[in-house]
C-alpha cells in the first residue's frame, strides 16, 4: 500500500513537471517569420468591451503579410508576421500563465497587449523578467508604467492628462460661458484618474466645481445622484465613466428632466448611443481616433476595422488595441532586425506613426505627450467632430441641444 | 495517532514537495506558472474542505479569506513592513477577523449558513473599494516591481506541504473525529459532551489562515491586487467546485479535483478557440450529475486496484485497532441510595397550543431503575429531550445532582452525567460503530489516549453485542443494531444517569434477557441510575424498582410496577376501562 | 456635500426605491418558490435571468417583436427549459443521501451557470444590452414617474398575487405545497413528487423569464451579470422568509428603499452593502427566522 502510494505521488509530481522544455535558445535575428505573442479578453468580465478585437488584430497581421511583410534591412530580407493569440479570460493570473507559455514554449519574439490595467501590471512583470519588450494596449493606469522597467510600453487612447484637453480648449470659445461643473464619476481606476486630473485642471481654470459624486460600477438606480445634480444646477455635467456603466445614468437624467448647458461624457461611444437611443442627443464627448485623420496608418486601420465589421464609434477602445502591433512592427523595421536590444532602443527613442497621429514614449514607456482625444458631439443622432477646428465636421451646438 | 503510518505519509509528502520545489530549476517558466496555479488552488480547495467536507458547513466565502490575506499582506508590505512580517500578519489578522464574524455566523445552519457566507464576498469587495484610505479603493495596491517569482513559488510549495500535512493530522486526530461527529449530527454530538462552538471557530480560523497565507503569497507574485481580482465572484466558486469534483471529505479528493480541472482548463485555453468555459462547465456539471460524491467515489475508479488508496474514506485510513478482551472502562462503584440523582420539579413544556408535559414532578434517587411508561404521545420522549436539553422547559426546573440544568450547555449536561439513547436512533451515519463510540469517549472532560480509546470503544461495542460490526459504517446497520449502538455510545460517556429510550422492541426474548442483565449490571456494578422508556412490560418487570406512568403529559402513577398496574387510571389509559382486578404480566 | 432634504426629493427617492425594490422582489420570487418548495440551491438563478433578458433583447432588436409577444415566448421557453433541466439534471440527485445530493446540486448549478454564460456570450455576443421602450412620464408636484416603472411594479404585484392564488387554490399549486411540507405524505396521497418538483422548477424558470424581461427594460445586462443577482436574490428570500411570497415582496421593497436612502445620505458606493448588512443583521439578531421548516 505504501509502495503504490509512493508511486502515485511520484506520478502526480511528474504530471506537474510535464510540458517542460522549450527554452528560448538564443535568437535568430533574421527569421522568416516574426512571432508576436498576445492575449485578448475573449471571455470573462471584460469581454463585452473587447468584442471583435481578436479578429481585428489577426486581420491586421494578414494585411501586413499581403503587402509583403516587414522589411528587415540588416538582413536584406522581408519577414512575415505571425500573431499568437490566446484568451486570457479577463483574469491576470491566466494572462501571466499564457504569456509565460508563449515565451518559453512558442518562442515569440515580442509581446503586444494585453488590455486592462490589472492584466497589464501582471504581464509587465513577466516581460521585465524575460527582458522582452512589450507594447501593451488598453492599459491606461499610469502606475503600471513603473520606474526601473525598461521593456514596458503602452498605447492607451486617450491618456488621462490629455483626455479633455481639447474639450476645455473648446469651452474657452463658446457663448454663453459656462462657470460651474458637476463631476459624476464611476469608481474605477481610469475614470477616477480622469476626474481627479480634470477636476484640478477645471479649478485652475477658474471653473467652480459644485459637486463630485462617485458611483460603483454596477449601480443601476441613479436617483440620489441626479437629485443632487438638480439641486446644484451646474452649467456642465461631466460624466467620467465607461459607456456601459453610465447607460442607466443618462436614461434616468432624461427621465428626471436634468438641464444643463452641456452634458459631457468622457467615453461617449456607439455602444452608449445604441443602448440609450435618442436620449444621447446633444451629449458631448471624447474619442481617441476618428477615421478622417489624414495618414496612411489611419487609412489602413479604417480598412481593417471595416473588414472585420468593427465600427470605431461603437468600439471606442479598439484603436488602442490595434496600435501596439503597428508600433512594434515599425520599431522592428527601424531596428532593421528582431534583435531585442535594438528594437528596445527604437521603442525608447523613436517617433512612430499611429492611426491617431504621432506616438512617442517617455522614459516610463507611457505616451505622455501624444495620445490625445478629439471632442465630439451628437447632433441629429450622429457623432460630429467639433474640436479641433481643423478637423471639425460640424461646429459645436452650444448650449447643447435637447438639454435645455 | 499511529506514528509510523504518519511518518511514511509525511515523508512521501516531503519528497514530493521537494521535487516540485525544484521545478523552476529545470523547466520553463510556463511550467512554473502552471504549477503555481495548481498549488494555489490545491491550498484553497484543501483548506476549504476542512470546513466544507469535514465539518459539513458549506462555506462559500472561502475565497474572500484569500483576498483578505492578500490585502493584509499588501497593505503591510506597501507600508514598508518586511515581506516576511507582512506574510506573517496576513493569516493572523485574517484568522482574528474570521473568528469574530464566525461566532454569529455559526448560529446559522445548512443552506442559511451557505447563503450568509456567499454574501460576504460582495461585502468584502465593497469594503475594499470604499475604504480608500486603507485599501486604495478600486485602484488597487501596486507592489514594487521585483523578481520574486522563485521565492513566491517555494513559499507556495511549502504552504501546500503544510496544508497537506495538516489535513492528514486533522483527519487522524481526535479533533477531526469530533469535527466529523458535529457534521453528522450536531445536536447529538453536543449531547454526548462535545463542546461545539469553540471547535467550529478554531477550524474555521485555521482554514481561513491557510487561505490568507495563500492570498499573501499570490498577491506578492502578481504584484498587484484590486477588489475585483481578489473578491470577484467569477473565480470564487472554482476551488469549491474542485474539492467537490475530486471528492469532499477524502484525503486525496481536493488534490485530484484541482489537478483535473487546472490541466483541463489549460488544455481548453490553448487548444479550443471558443466555448472553453462552456466545456469546463460541462465537465463540472457531468461529474455533479453522474458521479455522486466526486470522481474518487466513482465505482469505476474503485475497480482500479493500484489507485485504491486514493478512494479510501477516512475511517478506512485509520488502521483497525482490533478488539481486546476486557471489561468496560466505566468506574465501578456502589450507588448511594439516599442521594437524589434527578429531580423534575413541576416541569411543563408547551409547543404552541399543545402542552406536551404538564406539571411533571418526579424524584429519582441514585441507583434506582425507573421505568417510564405511557401511551404513544404521552410525553416520554419529550421528557427525555427536556432532561438532555434538546428542548427548553416552558415552566419548572430539572435538577441533576443538585444543579439546575437550565444554566448548563448541552455538552455540560453530558459531563454532569446524563447519557441517553434516542428512540429513533441518531447515530453518526458516516462513521463506523467504533468511531461513534470513540467520539463519546474523546468528548469527555479528561479523554483517554486516542489509541486506547479505540480499543475501549470496541469493548463497549462487544458489551452490547456489536463486536462483529465494530468497523462497519453505521449507515449500513439495521435499526435494531443502531439502537444497541445508541446504548453503547451513551455508556461511553460515563454517565451517572442513563436514559434508555425503547431499546427492546425488535429483540428476541433471549436478547431481551441479556439486555435486562446488562441493565442490572450497570446499576449493581457501576452504580448507574437508569430511566427506561419501554412498551414491553415483560422486559421492564424483570428489573425495574418502580414505574412512572405518563398520560397526555401528566404523571398519573408513580410506584412499584405491580401497584401501578392496579391503578384505575393506568388501566383506563391502557385498556380503556378499569379492570377492577389484578393484572399479571 | 450640501444636499437639502425637501419633500420632492424624498418622494422621488422613495418612489424610485420602491420601483427598484419591486423588481428585486420579482427576481427573488422564482428562487423563493424553487428553494422553498423543491429545496434546490439554484446558483444558476441569476444567470438564467440574464439569459432570458438577453434573449428578450435580441428578439426585440432583431425581430422587432412587441413586448407582450416576447413575454409569452420567454415564459413558455423558460418553463419548458426548467422542466427539462430539472428532470434530466436535478431529479436524479434526489435519490442520493443528503450530503451527496448537496454536492451534486452545487456542481450541477455551478456547471450550468458557466455553460449558460459562455454559450450566450458566443451566440448573442458578450456586450451589454438593454430594451428601450418609449414611455410616457407623469409629473406629480415635481415628482416624476414613468409609465414603464409603474407597469413593472404592477406586474410584480400581479405576479405575486397570481402565484399566491395558484399555490393556494389550484390543484397543482396545492400539490406543490404538499410536496414541500411532506414529500412522503404527499406521495402516499397519490401526488407524483417528481413531476410536482419539475413543475415547481419550471414555474420558477418561468417567473425568472418574466423578471429578466422586466429587468432589461429598466436596466442593462450582459451575459456575465447573472451571479451577483443570484446573491442579491438569496439575500432577499433569506430576509423575507424562504417560501414566503409576501415576505419576499416586502423584503425586496425594503431593500430597494434602503438602498435609495443610503445612496442619498451616505453615498452610492455603500448602497449595495445595505442589502448584505440588513440580511446578515437580521439573520444574526433574529435567529428565529432561520428555524428550518423541515424539522429533523
């Protein structure tokens, strides 16, 4: 009995050891195929946000290959791109295991993604440990980009310090001039960060902040908050929330006849518009990318998204998921090979052309100067770019229609 | 405890642990990561099973203790406490908090307990999100970026080893035995002298402490925690499903469940593009539907000989202690016939509109054998239930050796000397005859050595005629044998007053004679006072000193048997009319 | 935060809290009946609700069906689904001894909720959905109520009354209650307890379908929103008394109003904690509530 016990125990131990081997044995700097490893949240809590992204990035890689692949000048050849994609189930531990697998067993050259700060934090440690550059996607929390890391980069759109910059610029030009703002904030790291930063900016620009209410992500009944808004009578209602969480808020604001000069939503998306319907009319908001930007990458992005059936207004964070591969491949081309040190150097110092414009990373890997947003407004049911004036599709309607 | 057997188990476990600890040295970081997941879920599933499987309380908040531990560690560590100290604090603080909240929680039973614990998860999540000054709210706590994977891994291996060893010790110890008796029948366990609440709390605190350490280590490994990851509902039920899938209350159950589900999940993630969660759920569902009790209890597996040791129930692990010849371990003494053993003073018990006992007053001296008779529903068992405090009195008092039992807990009543058998046997179904009796022995104020107790238990079993069934699980015994077990178990509590509730029905006349002899011996040799509820007069008449007759909750006669039978009221109660003559039995 | 308490504000809070509470009660009804009668710990309850709700939303968007038609479709389908689910998966567990029965039920329910969430996400998409129903608004002295909200509250009350009548006046309803109180006795009287339990579970599923539709008309849902709703439903039936429909309604209302008041006075972040704390508080202060209806 004891012998079979021992035997079985050893079997159990061996079972957990199996699956070994697959060392990344040195790197061939001039491969025929560049392997990029990533995960997408196809299932789990964040999957509603990332619908269609898996197909999008695969389609992008296909387009690159169809156009001849990536030029490796040091090698005098072109290489095709292979994207290794797994589902991280919206779970950090799962993401870590999968990234480990891609690094050790599948020998990926570089990493792109994942999305979401909780996963980004875990995966950035993995990248650092293996000294492989990673360009993360929708990882917006600035404290993921930690001091001392050299491999971690990200392309969130927009970034917190630039989020409402153009909106406030626009506010300087409208008549009648708004003076008071009420902040309604979802209790989530990004939305908290946005409202924290822009509350300060607003106060410094002499707006009076007449209220701040924070709500949990799963709140359905906003009566108490709306009653407080009505009492405060602000000129601007600034909603710092993800689109889905604020659907009942917008609906109930209409119901309870809330009035303001403008209702501003930092993640105004097609998803919000669809669920809220006509009530979304007149809302102003921010968007990270519009397909009227005049550059090659933007045109390509528009093509890819159209191909997989993604509407950039519906899926407003898709562009941040799309961009990492763009940046990584550009960095490889600039480096001339898949030598990790050279590519890392490029990432640190070069300026990249993203669909939303230029992208540059600061010393923490954060695109602190470049990833801004465009101000939009829903007019007659359509999102119109109202600021900056050079990219305007329609002038802003002020005060916002239907909120009077 | 059988020392050599434990040494072998621990030795094997140590070797395996060392092997696993070496994994980072010669395999990829992917394997390390996967093994880490395995170890984490093993620790959570195994520690859950202590409360869920051994104690029988389905605790759905176990994952919250993991999260709590992670938070304590992270808060301490991010406030510049040394990681070792932070990791030490995690289980301490968690165990304290859990001990406090489990006092009120354990007032709940069964599904109520499960519901209440389920509610703790979102509560902790809300607290973690809102107490921003402490937990940094939804932003979460970010730990410094360091390379501590190997350290965290080794710590987790060590924790897994400790958890396994602790499980083995728990199962084989008297503490574990008493815990299982609580699981099988909490009321009865208490009434044979097991002090319930402290044991439940200790077990819960230990279980939570283990989960908390796992949380601390894992939080360190992930270098980031936030309310959703730590208290989110989507992963919370997974360790529980793993334990149940493998086989709850089996030594190897949780480990098997964890291995199966972790590997399956990994395989699904890397080989199937969609619906991997659905397949995962399907396996869980199919096991629940077709394999009662989990994988390790499936009949198919039972047929595979080499894996036999995996499927052993707890009582099969405990090496049979055999039966030795000898008398009962009760102390022999002369009864002091002038001492009042038990007195019921105006005892009244009402259930809503129904008065089950009306103003019952009885005095019983030490060494008396008193028969308690009456028609069905006259209140005999209710009286017994009042004496052992299964029920509380509406009015009046019951005094045992001068102490009013109203201020005694049930287990204290057992220690005061009340032992009883139940009319409808209430044995610990999932334990053997020997274990049932051993529980009673180990529940006493100064319990014997555990190994000796098991021998003693066999002698009690022999006394009542269950020598051949001593290692049989009670669930498979006939009702008659269970009644005998009741008696044996009651005797094992070293009672001074024995309440026997209808043991004789179903016995042959030879068996009845033997039983009567036992009763006489118990009084003559061991000085017990005995109250015996019985319908079979021929049994009573052989041994009782006097008889108390109840009718519809009131005492209608109290005296020697022959006298009582001539009582007109008694005759009316039994025959419908007074017979006006003598009755012979 | 300066928040003045005037009558209009209080009235608005109470009304909206009541409407939310009515919805909560509706969600809990199905669970109360199923658990109170068939003694089944259905962890998949909230997920079933989410699935029904999302199916309703898809029917509304893709096929433009009117709400009453969707209601009928969902209830019928829910009923059939519940019936089959019970007979194939849960009924066979009844033969087992109590411990293994509980294990089996937990595993089946957990497995089912994982499968249902995932399949729905794949078939209908994982994104959040809502049913937008245009509605008239009534304003009474500054307090605003929408026709839809009134409809839902009325619907919840009607549901409860209908259920009550069904359970007390009809043969099926009485046999359901008989089985709940004494399975063996009921069988002796000729009641097929398996079929009755299946009917109960199917009934619960039908009620869940109604609740789901009502919910998604009021608030958005995605396929993974289910389990938190299960927790809330458990809390409500615990508070109101398992199997006690009136109690469940009152408990739901109390919760809805309690959350609204807490959200206004302390802050919305603590609103959800209210339900949990009330439930835990009641359980601990009034242990009499938990006296099992099935004595040992």
